[in-house]
C-alpha cells in the first residue's frame, strides 16, 4: 500500500490528475453473490476456486493454485456492459505466494462471431507479495466489438499460489482539469509560436470558461482567453517573444458559469535568447532534429552490434538501430562510420529487471549505474537517444520519473524514448519521456487495423504535443511462443507495408521495427523475411523529405476508422497517403483545403481520381496503400 501512496503523490506533483469517480459496472466484483452454490457472473476454470475468508480482510475471494502444469493458461472472466467508443478503468487486488509467473489483469473485446479482437493488459507481479492492486485503462472500445470481458489470471505456465479479490470496472471519465502542457520541447523556447494545452473535461459544465495567465516580455502579468476552447481542450497560442525571459509559470484556470473555480494548474516555462546546442531534440512540428537537421528515424531493434549480423543489416534501407545489449565505444564507432544512429539501451537498468547489470539491486544502484553510462557515452556522435522504458508498468511511475529527471539534468543533449503496450495509458507516463512509441503486433490473431487504432490512441494520449516513434510488427509470434504455435506466422510483405503506413498516416514521426534478432533461427539468416521487412521500410524512405517538410499541410477530411489519411505540402505540391486499415475493399472521398487540378498515384494500385477541384474519390483493395501527389 505504501507504493500506491507514493505513486499517487508523484502523479499529482506532475499535474497528472486521476480520473473522476464513476459508477461500478460489475455487479459481483467482490464474489459475495452466490446462487445455487455458484458465484454469480463468473466462470471457474481448473486451478481456481472461490472460497470464504480468503479475500482481503477475511472476505470471500478466489484462489489460484498450480504445482505442476507448466502449460496451463485459463482464467476466470465476467462479461461487462459497454458502449462503443468509451474507455474503461479496471482493477483487481492480488496476493502471491511463491509464484513463478505473474498475476495479471485484462479487459478484452470480441466481435459478433466470438473472435478475439484486442484487449488492454496489465503485467503484474510474482514471487511472494502481500495484497497489491493492479489497475489499467482501456482505449476506446472499437465499433466492431460485440462482447467485452474482464479477466484476472496467472501468466502461462505459472506455478505457485495467488489470491484475487475486488475486481472493478468503471467508465473512465477524464478529470475536469487534467494538467497543462506545452508544445515546446522540455518547456523551453527561444522564438516561434508556442501552444499551451490544458486537458479538460467540460461536457458537464456548459458555459464554463478558461483563463490563461503568464508574465509578458515587459514583466507584467497578463490574463487572457484561450485561443480555442472545446469540451476536452483549452488551447492558448502565443509567440515565444511575447513571454518573459527566464523561467516563469504559465497557468490555466477553469471557471464555471456562476464564477466558481472548477480546477486549474500551471507549468514552469523557460524562454531563452537562443536554444542550447543539442545533438537531438524535437521541434514544434514534432520532427526529430539531429545535428540541426530534420531526421526521420527508420530503424529496427537488434540484439547487439554484432559485426557479421551488422553487415547483413547494412543491406537494408535503415538509418538507426535500438540494440538491447549496450554497445561499446568501438561498436558505436562502427555504427557512426556506417551512418547509423544508435538509440542507446538503458531499459534493463532497473533493480527488478532480470537482465540488469551485476550490482544493480536497488533504485540507488540503478541511478548510479545509469549516470556512469550516460556520462561515458553521451558525447559519442553515434548516440541519438536513450531507451528508458520497455513496457514497464505505470506502478513504477516514481522510478521512471526519477530516471527522466536524472537524464534531463546530466544530459540535456539527448531525448528519452519509451515504448509501451499500455497504449490507453500513455498520458499517465507523460512526464517520464520525450518521445513515445506503442507496439501493436496484430498478425495473425487480431485485426490489422489495430495498428491505426493504437497509433491514433497514442497521439490522443499525448494530445498531439509529443512525437511518436512507432514499433510495427516484423516477427512471427511463433518465434516467441514456441513451435507449437505454427499458425502464429510472419507477416506478409503487403501486411508489413500496410502496418508501416498505418503508423505514418496516423501521425508517427519515426518507425523502428521489432525485431532483427529473430531473423536468425538455428544460426541461419532468414533472407526472405529480411527482404519483406526491407521492402516495407523502403516504401517509406523516398518520402522522408516530404514527411519532414516544414510547409504547412492542407486540412483534409474523409478519414474514418477504416480509412487513414495524412497530407503534407512539399515544393508546391500536396502529397497524401491513403491507407485501408481493413482486409475488405473500401471506397471513400477525401476533401482538400484548396483547389487542385492534377493527381498522380506515386505508389499503390488503388483507383484514386479527382472528383472535383477539392475532392478525391478513393477505392482501395483490402490492406491497400496509395501515395498520391496533387498539384494546383
């Protein structure tokens, strides 16, 4: 319980406000309702048993016990009422004894035929541990969901004993005021326009207003109306030159129609004469800036910088890597000589990580080790960023925040990258990273359109303010789950290309595939798979100058849940990528802000034509992708 209190205090200190209380959806989440000897609303698979006195404080609970079945994987579940497009927060309390696996929690959704579509999952804890709460937040439930369940479980093959109690599922409501954020990298700017965005929830407060306050360039305090105010955002845009030099608070206050304060908060913003010299940072368009120039990371995860494997890797179209094993100075030199940027791994340097360096047994040890590594490698010209969080639970927020603050202090020249499967909870991690990625791996078991949904949700979670380096699937699940899962195949070339462009079309500022090391099976390099990965990445590479264009893109309409669209303006023309997020043919119309005469299909085989000067008619085959150029 002590950890939970620390977590809550740290979240509040960073402006992360917990969701508003909402009505409980489970009618028997504490397992007390029993009829005809059965616990109402719950199934009971083997190795699980409901019993009186085994829950928290001696109440009724459920016990899992498995001593010998290393392949066992079943779980109690309950169906929950839901609304499409809504998000839900869910939780369970668990206690473990000698558990070799993990106590876990999830919410999953299925289509009308009972096919699993996707879910929201919370990694838990094992060993021997007193009662601890696991909790999570789902993304918006998709439109094709017909049934939603909540389940608690032990990871596959886990041995030992676990007690569960008090399962809860509630509609997630954003708080009235959810924090104030800025578009400037690390809240620091010298010139140009800065956006301040307050995350708000005003749907139950018609007539409410927002007031932003700041110290102007002359040293006077000013209070102004927002540039835009909607139900979920209060936005104030200002030229940095109009802000006072130095570090000063910018605040936002919400006031209801009767003049009562609903909520508010502030952030410390710094205006400088000129930006500090930094090897890597992000500009207002969320572009990665490396050595002063815009850069689109196009990379892949690797086990390490093995020279033989690296020679094969260099046959591909990539410009960066994320190695799991810390590269030596000589290996960094080798990467630099070959024009490859390195995202340096710090993700295993935690006292709970089984791959942690020797001697890292506490948070203090971990911070000291990181400080030594960063000070040793931060000036190497091959280092582009630090990789700090590989799907770590939000329960570790205090440690993640301390790591971010350490790196900002000792190395302001490089950003931090976090990658999460917890895509519906990214905002909770917001102060702990500079760039985020989420890793949808849908092939073959779930809809390929999950890639677009995850990317859109991630962008919504960062409110369009922080960059995204997305992580598409470039592996077969059978390589991770074992040869008995023969149907867990490698994605086809067309699927990889589609997933890559789903990421880009929904706002990704970089692509880093997972992963290269699985291409080596029994010492043999899988040439065909590598060719497919390279083809997907190569489909993006020619358009990197377009994606990195500084010109203001036109506004486009016509994007749907099934059809992703993104536009750029480059050298006088407009470029669009149009992606079918489904396996069925799709038609649609894309509206353009401006008059255009000519259309050329640069990539793809869809039927895309100008319907009129402002409208493009689109027909794409299943998982089709088209890159278009339209000219005035």
